[in-house]
């Protein structure tokens, strides 16, 4: 099994790339969802991302499809995709439409604490100490600060969507946090790009079932005919499930989960200049402070782990690897 290499810098750079990719993808997906709808977008962008990954993996691994995944890894990655791509992103994309990318991504700062609790349960890893609980409290404080601030740039009718949008964004954080813990269980000894392919396939299965139940296929065909919506969707797919998620999985292989999650959680700060320039939002110093506080809480949550040399894989992961040998 490939171990994390302390001090190599590969994991930290990959996590930083994740943060930048997710910042851009949130903006592109917001623009696309307003044109073709959030539900249709979820399916279309996964197809686009899987196409990009298949081409990349053909040259990267010599095989376009993850045929070497194995049954045990496939199970963990499948449920990771169902939780992360289907439940989590379904909630998040609708939140993008209701409250915009900034508030949605600030709430997504809750994903690392949720991932920590999930990893604690599933992997017997990332146990929280006093500093960890303090970091979680700071993150919650920063999120509440930003979400419940009344912004002059929001019209009165938008306030009616704030509570619903915040709840959906929280659902997105739950999906990403739990999905990350499930995904780590299946990707520590596997190629991160191929692992992302399996997760995307799970997402496509989930959305296919949903679309048959709610009879949403006409909306998908309608979305396919929208040039600008498809263009924004493709850009979001490239920077989101293709590059962003794959870099996140790559980072998990080369550094600690805490370091990866902390760096990736800087999206709420990175997105502020974009919403000022593109969406013309008036961002107050209170909002900036709240975003920084949320990310600082995440950093504090993982600081004790980040200062230690990466340890051996959790016993649960070792058992999975032994079973495959």
C-alpha cells in the first residue's frame, strides 16, 4: 500500500489545487444551474466529467475504465459516490440557485468536521481532542455569523430562501464529509483518478433512478439544447468532479486527512474576490471575518494531526487490504 510521505509537498499542493478548482467549479455550476436547472445539471456534468476522466485514465493508466477496482474497493467507492455526488451535490446545487455560491460554500466549511466524525466511526481514525472540539465550535460560529448576517445586496424576496438554502447547503456538507470518509476507505491503495471514476459511476446510477422516478428526462434533453448552460456545465465538470475531486483523492494518498481537508476548506475565502467582481455582491467586513473564522476553526480542528508524521493506515483499511491479497 502506498503510504503518505511526510514533507513531500505533493499532498499539500494537490489540496491547494482542489481548493482553486472547487472555487471555479462553484461559479461555473451556479451559472449553468440557472440556465438548465440544478437537477439536470447534476446528471449532465457527471457524464462530462466521466468522459474527461476516461480519456485521461487511458493515457495515465493504460485503461479507460476502472476494471481493476476489486469488489471491496468498489463497494466503498460506490457508496461514497452515492452519498457525495447524489445526496450531497443534489442539495448543494439547489442551494447555489437559492442563496448563491458564497453562502453555500461557507456552509460547506462544515464538511471537514463531519468528515472527522465519519472517519472516527468508519476508520477508527482522526479522533478529536479538546482543540478539535474547539475548532469545530469556531467553524460553527463562523458559519452562523455569515449565514445569518443581513446583507444589503439581497432583495427582500431572497430572504425567504435563506433558511431553505442554508439547510440544503448543510446537506451538501454532510454528503461531502461522509462521502470523503467512505471514499478514503476505498482509495488509499488505489489510483485516485480511477477511484473518482467509480464514484462518478455510482452518481450516474443514483441520478438515473431518480430521473425515472420523477420523470425528469425531458428536462435533461432540454438542458442539452442550451449552449451556454452546457458550456458552463462542462467547465464546472472539468474543475469539479474531474480535476477537483481527483486532486482531493490524490492529496489523501500523500498527506494526512486533516491537512487535505483544511486546505480544501479555504474555498469560502478564495471565492470572495470572484463574487465581488462577477456577481457584484457587496461583501462586508463581517462576512469576510466570518469566512476566515470558519476556515480558522477547521485549521484548529486538524492542527494536532497536521503537526505529526502520518501514521500507518487504520486497522479497518489494513483488514480490507489483507482480504484482497
